[in-house]
C-alpha cells in the first residue's frame, strides 16, 4: 500500500494557498463582533453590519455533509466558549489532558474500522466538523487566551470568497498548558484548510480539505501521597510525587512542549470530492438590465477520495522501574518505554444523486459504493485490511422550512469488517417562532469493536493465547502476577441503539432533550491492560433541560441539568445528575458596551469515575473508589466593545480554605481517582475580528 508520504509538504502548500488573503485583513477594521459557535447552534443565518463607508458583510456557513446553514454567534454570556472542550467533559486535572464525557455516550458510533484511541477527541479538528463558508467579504477572527502558570490558547480562522464561486477557509489552534502538578503538561496543534469551488455554469463543483492534528498530553498516573497536597497553593503542588514522571523532567515553561511521559496522537487527512450535475437551465429577470442565470440539478455523479495517516503512542523516556513494578506490575528493561500503532487509510467512493424537486436542492436521494484499504504497522509486523461498503441516503428540507428529514444507511458488504452496518433516521418539525421546533431520531449500529480490543490481531501478550502484541524493543516483560494484557482473543460485534428527542420552545426560553441507549456486547477495559466484553443487553436513559429565566431588568438565571440512569448490573458508572447554573448581570450600556458578569456553579452527584490507562490510551471501569466533591464555583466577567471582546474567569473558587489562621486555595477536589483539580485558576481571553 504505497501511498503519499510527503503529507507535511502537501498540507503546507494547501495552507499557503488558503491563507494568501489573510494579510489584507489587517488594513481595515469593521465594527463587527462575533465568535463562531463551537456547537453550531441555530443562530441567525446571516450577519450584516455597516460602517460609515457603507461597507457590509453577509456571512453564513454549513457543516460538512449538512444542508442547514448557521450564522455567527455574537453572545458573550458564556466563558466556556473560550475553551475547546465542553464543560460536560472531565480531564485528568489540566486542560488538554485525556478527557472523558460525564454524560454517557459510546466510545464510537460508526461501523467499520476504528483504532480505539479517543482520549483527545474534544481537541481534534475533524473532517465532519469542517465548515463551508459563504461570505461577501474576507473575514478573519483571532482569539488568544492566557491562564495561570503560563497556560495559552491561540485560535485563528480566516475565510474569503473569490468571485462568489470559490471559498477558502483556514483554521488553526494551539493549546499549551503546563498544568499545576508534575508531568501534566499538554500541547495540541491543530490545522484545517478547505477550498470549495463551482464552475460558472454551476455544473461542476469540488471540495479539497486538509486536516492535521498533533495532540500531546503528559500523564503522571496520579498523586502518590495526598498528604503532600495539604496546605499547598497553586505553585507548590508541583513538587508532589506522582506515579509516572520525575521532578527532573517536569517543567511549567510554555516553550517546553516535549512530552517526556504520556500520550501522543497524530493524524493527517486529505480529502477530495468533486461532482458533475445534469439538469435544467433557467434564468431570472431582476430588472430591465440584469438577468440572473439559474441551474437546477436533477442528476449528479460524484467521486470522493480520502487518504489518512494515524499514529498513536505512549512513551516514557525516563521510567522509574520501581513505580512500574509497584503500580502496574511491569518490569522495565530499557531506558525508554514505548507503545506505538501506525495506520494508513485510502478510500474511494462513487455516488449518484437524484433531485426529485428541481427547485429544492436540499431534497435528494443518494446511493454509493466505496472501497477502503487499511494498513496497520505495529513495529514487529504489519497487517492489511480491505472493505467494500454500499449505502444510500435520503434528505428533504422542505422549501417552506417546516420539515427536515434524513434517512441513511451503510453496510459493509465485503471485506474484513463484513456485516458491520449503520441505519439512521432523523425528523425535525418547525412549529413557528413562538412554539419552536421538535426533533426525533433513531440510530442502530452493528460494529466490530475498536481495534484496541482485537488482542489476537494486535499482538499484545495474552494470558490465554500467548500471542505477542506490539512491545517495541522488548521494553516490557510481564510480571509473574500481572500479564501485559488479558482478554478474549476475538470479541463479538457490538450492537448499539440510540434514540433521541429534542424540543425547543423559544417563547419559554426552554430546551428539553432525551437520549436512550441500548447496547449489546459492550467492550470495555477492567484495568490498565485487561479487555473484556459484557455480553448482556443493558439500557441507559438520559434526559436534560436548559432554561433561561429573567430575574429583573439586568439579571438572568441560566440553568442546565442532566439526569441519567442505567438499567442492569453493567460496567458503566455515570453521575446521576450533572448541572450548571449561572446567575448573571447582563446589559447594554452607553453606545457600544455590552457586559455579562456573574457566578457559575457546576456540580455532579458523587459516583465512581473511570481510571485512566496511559498504556492503552483508554479509560477503564472503576468499582471501588467513589468521589464526592463540592460544587465547582467560578466568577466570570465578559464584555464587548464593537469588534473587541474580552472574557475573564476566576475558576475553582470552591478550593478556598482556612488553615493555620491563613486563607488559601488548597482545598483540592478530584476529577477521578488520584487526579486532583488545581486550586484558584485565572484565565483571560480576547477576540478580535477583521474585515477587508
């Protein structure tokens, strides 16, 4: 499988092409504010502002393979928009470290191959998250956030249209956070560039997307002695001993980005899609001198090609043999410990679309066939796989904007993942501006468990089969009482059913959601190396509500609450209740000043959170250690003046304590066993927008 190797050069050339117009943005500023919504919520479809010279911009975007349009979110009422990870996730005590959702969701909800490493998913740019912009003028947004102990986040987005038929978009994000505890630094670098164009006769169109992620997070294994944290402030916890990583290789410097002990995931994706339409020409007479030429597609032929590389590794360049033997039951023989998996993927898809209603391009039927090649490199051996995939899709967003329907399916007809499939159906009904809208959906997935669970193919030393899994350079020998990995050599296919419903009622400023999961043959880890499968069917119900309540002329209460409950004795632990509440003072003052300030309180009920294994890059089931924390409390101050916005937060105010007649922020909470949160944490961030 000899494929493109010089991926860095390809991505650099693509990025230079897309960014060619960025410098021009700094020549002239416009009085527009706005931050692109991470969630892609239903905001206004367009945003138009005028300056004294009658310059204006109209801008909107849609997500990859989506027909719905979105606008720019200009709100300042939520500091969490500054962060790349939602508040519903829990990390290992520092932003950028491996994270897991507090709200239950399966590890992966797609059929076919999956490597099984998802600990950095909230920080990755993805193909599916690509935004296609339509803008009347070049637009650039710059964001910068700095936090305690030299934590930094840089966010850049630039988009521009060329002659209304070509759009360039470039995104870049850098996150560097040394953390409060030893060997906890994280460093993420993400880039995404895309070009979309259409011929003048509107028959031919193409999309070219490049995505590169480098996600690195040090893992310290947790604090050894909790007593070392007593009475220590935000700087002194750095000396507390940890299971992995010595004090010699821990540094708070933001310029030291190497990860001496931890996980490093890299991926690169290049995606090209083009199509040609057959249809009907038409024209529209605007006035006596202007005529607009129209084209209605009726039949489309499409080809899409994808090339991707993935690399997942754990390394420890200065392992402590005593710690590895005591906490993980492993004997370290060499100076460096490393696990590494490499994958390459190449796929080609051919598709045919038909459009029943010539004036509604959002209604179509699609059928496709796809051929996929996979190659795994595990150091001591390599393995190749192939798949033939067929499927279809129906979408219809009616012209009156009241109905939005989707039905699709994928089936692995031939190859190593034969029998995997996914069927999904969604329906949305718009009931008006007062009543709102309602959405319901259903998905059923039958999938081969992620490759990390395939012990016989991967080569880990199994207690049952004695087959070798990747141990690069013979760095490990299993201790007599603790083999490197145990578990069945082959797992049965997982079957996952997900049903959901969502209701938005704007007149009540209320949103209600419900999710139901049913899972069979759930694959999971029981400890640092042991993989198992729960063969019984289990269910989980999750309901949530979001409500905005006015408390006066300037005060508001924002409330979010989720309740979830599993049925049956299954290896899944989630908090019963997760809630976030904000009491805010908000208003528009003078001519151009908007202010939002208040107290935010987040809380989840006591539960047994999962442990984390840096060796497998997965969280594993915990049935012994229960964590109960005080509510997380933070104060935020956000304001906007024309194009400039500032966000500031003082987090973890709940860590305030009084010891030895002295106040301090050293009453540490825990995010999971052995991993404490830091004390008081200050963050300040700014946004600035440029228009040419």
